[in-house]
C-alpha cells in the first residue's frame, strides 16, 4: 500500500498520468459508484485511474438523505431482492467505515390501529431480511412514548408508533475517504479532469479517453484495457462519444431536502419517518450535524444539471407535510439551506408509472464498443455495484482473475475509537493530524466563523491531504456548511478563499473569482422568502 504524507496530492497524481503508458482500468466519474469501483479495482491489484470532471461527489453523491439503509419503502414495491442485498451492504459500511456511519433509530407515528399493525408487520419482515446483519429489532411504542421521544409530534388521534433501525452517514465525507482508500492501494485519482472524447481501436472498441486538466488546460490521451462509465445522470453523454446512436439509459429524478434547526425535533435521538404522504411518497426528518434534514421529493425532470435547483412545489410539499405532523412546524423563514440531487433512473418506464415506483437497483451494460456503463443503485449498495462492475470487466476483456476483498476492506480513516473532540470524530484516524496542526500553530486553531467550531487547520488539511481545490470543495463537501446553513457558508467564503490561496499559491484575482463563483452558486441554497410561489398554504 502507498501511504506517505503526500499520497493524495493532486500534482503527484497528475505526474503518475504522465508517467504511465497504459492502465488496466480507466474509470470516468468520481461519485459513489466510480470511487467504489476504483477501490475494488486497485485493491485487486489492477493499475487503476479514476478521473472526475468536477470535485469528488460534486453531484448526486453529496446530496442524499444521509441514510445507509435497506430501503423500507422498496418493500411496498416488491423489491425484496434489492432490500435483502442493501441490508447486507449496510452492515459492510458500518464495519468498514465506522467513523462516518452509525446506527440511527426511526419512529413511524401511527394515527390508526390499521397503520400500527401494517407497519409493524412490514418492519418485522425488514428485520427478518437483515438476518444476522440486523442492527436492531422493530418494536411498538405507545402514544405516550412516541410523544416523549419525538417531542414536537402532533398527539391528536395518535395511536402509537413503530421504532425501527437503519443507518446514517456523511455521504461526501465517505466519498473523500473512498478516493483516499483507492490511492492507498495504488490508484491514481484526479478531480477537475473532464473527459472530452474516447479513444477507439480500428474495430471500434474503446481503449482510452481524451481528457483535460481544468487547472492547466493540458490535454491527455490515456489508453486503458477497460473504460468504465460511472457518471451517474451523465452516462448517456459518455455513451454518445462511443456511438452516434444509442438507447438513452437514464432519466433524472430530482430529490430535494430542506435543512432547519434541530429544535423542530427536540430532545430525541430518533429520526422521524412518514411512510405515506399525500401523494404516496416517503418523507424523513433526520437529525444530522446538529440540524434537521427534511426530505425527500421525487420529481421527474427532462434536464440534467450539475447544480440542480429546488422547485417551489418541492419546498411547498416538504413544509406542508411537516406541518401535518409537527405541532410547531417550520416555515419558509426557518429554512437554513435547500439542496437538490438528481437520481439516475431508467429512461423508459410504463405509462402512468411514477419515478417513486422505479426500482433503485443498479444497471450494468456492456456496449458493443466494450465501454462498460454502470448506473442506478444507491449509496448503500455502492460496494456491490463496484464488485459487479469489475467482475464484468474482467470477463469482457479477459483480464487475470483477482478476488474481490472489499467486504472486509477498511476505508481510509476507519477506527472504532471515537476522537474525544466531537467535531474531529468524523475524520477517524486523520483527526490526529488535524489536531497536531492546531497544537503547533495557534492561528490555525482559530474558528473559521464565530458560530462554528471548525478551525482553519481543517481547511489547510483539506488542501494538503484531501485534494480540495476551491471554496466550494471546502464549504460544500469537506465541511458540510453549505448544506447546513447557506448564509453562514456565504459569510465564511472570503476567509476560506484566503486560506486556500495561501496553501495552493494563488493570487488575489483567484481569491476574488472564487468568492464570486461561490456566492453565485450558494445563493441558490438560500430560500428566497419574497417569492410568492413559495407561500405555504
């Protein structure tokens, strides 16, 4: 394993591209699926390159509901196989990345005796499917107990509730750790490297990529035995490079979340699960980083965006649903941040079928050009998706057989010993390095904002050891501040730009550009209460 202090420096990984004539695997896409695939390939001993056009987990992979789960709602759709597999993958995440994941209890409030027994029976099936990988048994709670645990829940006609157990994690933090894990096993991993074309042999088979380093505008022509398309909602864009005509694989579905103060679900370690809203969706209220995440929606779209924007109707839906269940419900003025992500769902589905009914299982396709495309799925099953992809690739081009080891492979930073400083615990073993920076330089130990515990040392660590290149990288994905309180993120941006500029050797013009770019992007995470369309009935 490669594990030197500078093993994750971007410049050194660019140099590895220059010095390598041919790769076993070239993976396009630095989200959950691509990063998991890079870990799998590299840990089997293959020469592996992963390139991402923006930052790692810039897209959907940083915009989830923050749940590691089997998918209770998929049982209603009959996706038993999906749930069965996801419950096992949940267990592997807990074991391999305990520093970024944990067990989370959920309570379903029931307002009829029929619902009480229906959900209890369904969740007992959920427990049974988990088998030896169970993390807790579902139990019935009295109406009084539900009121005590959820505090702010409406009690009128409340018949009780069901408590069940799933998992929670920090999606972007796990993504960064996966990139680091791949690098530890010898993979070359580079962000801000978009693919602009595919290389082909005389028979039309794909054997490489053309890509550009966004920072230097340098073009690279890179050859590989296998090219894997793991670009999420953008898989069709890469397939267009392989063929003039191909059947569209995905259609995006938008999921939106709002973030409010933790006080709307006070004094409780439980999350809220609403199993059936007015339009048949599921809605969660999940405690996360001392805030409360409410969501999600499931809105089919025809347009693909790197930076999707919440629709007024989605915000209305979330706030109105919360008002139906919470005594003190959040209003538009209580929303601290809004974020949206696009799920890659099947492009064609039956007439009248809604996106919430589409299976979240993954889809793996070998194109006639031998380009391998993996899409669909969900964060919880990223490891299994990667294993299936590499196994398929080995068969497709006749690579040497190598056993998958990721079921028991510890992810970078993994430790069972929680750091005594709460804000550093999520870094796992890396927490000691950040603490050392703070202890050796008083200035670096200072907070980045009066209302935050995060320090300047963490920003320096991101630049040196986590390939953070922009203000957005830091505030959206290394810290999660943009997703928790967009206004505080906007206030913090100038300091982050200055710290990064000093570390990455940029000038004042770069600082100004970074602040402007971040302000423009982050303003979309702030709810504009002046818009009439966002008035809540």
